[in-house]
C-alpha cells in the first residue's frame, strides 16, 4: 500500500495532490508549516521542512514509503530574500533525501521548474538539455536539486522523480509568489468584474499548464517502472504558451470583460529569462506524457470554476 507524505500540502500543487489522493486507497499524511483553514479529509501534521528530526519522526511514525516534497519559496518571492530562499529550498531537499535514504523510501516526487533555464537556453523553444544560466535564486535551487537528484540516484539508488513545471493555472488557491501568477490573478479579476494591473508586458509569452494536467503528469511519472525513465534530473513538460494580451482575448471570448493596465515591475526581468515554448518530446516518448487541457479549455475551465 502506498503511504504518502506531502510537504507544502496547503500550497497550489499540494492542495491539488491532496484532493487527488483522497480519491484513492492510498494512505495520506499532509504536512505544512501552518494549520489548514478548511478540513482536508486526511491526517495532518505541522512540519517545518528545515527540521530533519521531525521529518524523520513522521516518516517512522506513519510508516511512509512515498514522499511528495512540494515545499519551496517561488521565483518572485525568492528574490526578496535570496539567502532564505536557498536555505529553505536546498536544506529541505537535503533533509528529505537524507531521511529517505535512512528509511528506504521507495520514491520521491520533487517539482523542478522552467526557472532552471536562462538567456543561453534558446528561449524560443527550449530543449531537454540546453545550456542553463538561471536568473533567480529559485532557478538556481531547482537546478541544484536536479543535479543532486541525479547524484543521489547514482550513489544511493534514491529514486527521485521530477518535472520542470511551467506556470501552473489553478484558481483554487491564492497565488504563491511566482512570476506567472498574473494568469490566475487576471482570471480571478475577470470573474469578479474588477480591473487588473499587470506586472508583465502585454506580449510576454510564457509556457503554462492547467492544474489537472500538472497533477496527472506527476502521478503518471511516479507510476511507471524506473527503467523507462531516461532522465535522472527532471523532464520538460508543457501544454501551451500565453501572453497577457492573448489571455485578455481568451477572457473576452468566454463572455467576460476586463480592463487591464500595465505597470511593469521586477518580474519582467525574470520572465525575459524564461522560455517562450518548451520541447517536451522526451517525456512524451519515455512515458507517454500528453496534456488533456489546451489553451481554450484551460482558460474556460478556470473561468467557470
């Protein structure tokens, strides 16, 4: 039986993973640094992921054999205090790895990000293994984590599986400080018939994925035999690319009206170092990745949620 621990369970991805696993026969322990505001229908424990002893205790107490390590400081928030971003993102990764090796954890899912790329990555269409020069501390920590995942597999056979997520569209949780948060914020503003101040240029195109596809892709990757995985770091995945201008058009197509003004801030510099499109053919060939939601269906579903 799968006995799953999720860190960062109250965040955007964590909330969706909890709902997914609550529909299965798996045992689920959700953890976060704060208490949930709503009932989440599974066991819950307060956990600071920098506390290795508490992670160790929970893994042993609940007989955990699979970990989804989602806790992290995201791109824009990470630039406010890069030293704290490094500490949380990397020390927690190391804690999870060390406890997992000690307790023979079967599999770990750890999300990477398109933040690992940079201006040397041929941003018009980024391949699986381009040159990487991340522009944010978040991207630096994700690239370091990918390298560590590769190292720990080769040295300890620790099975860490990972996806380089593009922007994730979900209106079920409050945006968590990422560079692509404008998509969620603009959709929510349209639903409330409010104006919106966009912090990116109207033509800034970035890759995105709908939350259901983000979760399904991870579940699929975690379910396949290890021998079918040829990437020891993290797989590229994507669904579609969108810009603020294109998002407004999609919102209008669905019968909503929104007035948008542009107040460009520091997040534009981050976005300029990220891909316009992503080549995810390796994931498609290795384990059959295919998104269910495209541009039209993702925006329509988000507006009607």
